[in-house]
C-alpha cells in the first residue's frame, strides 16, 4: 500500500510541475507579447515618426500633389493654345507666301 501512495504522490507532483511549467511559459509569452505591443506603439504608433505625424504629412503631400496636378493641367492648356496659334500662324504665313509668289509668277 505504501508504494501505491508513493506512485500517486509522484504522479500528482508531476502533474503539478507540468501545470506550473505551462503557467510560467504562458505568462512569459503574454508578457513578451504585451511588451512588444507597447514598444511597437511607442516607436511607430506615436511620436514624431508615428501615425499622428504621418497623418498630417499625408494631408500636406495630398495638397502638394493636387497643386502639381492643377499646374500640369494649366500647362497642358497653355500648350494646346500655343500649338493652335502656331498652326494658324503657319497657315497664314503659307497663304501670304502663296499670295506673294502669285504676282511674281504673272
């Protein structure tokens, strides 16, 4: 009977040791995860290089992008007008040359 009691005590001790080991491992993993989350928030979620600063930077970059797009459209419109004037002046110049050449041919 003494051996059965000893076997039960050893089994209970083994279960108790296993439970403690898993509890310690779980708490260590939880502490590591929480520390990583906290450090990640401190490094990338806030501060000068964090999300709030990047949001204001995105707004200013969007405004700059819209300004550049508007300037590009304005330049394209000026180019179209200039090309239209150039073609009309070339036609007028060709007509004047033809008109000047016609009396000389007679």
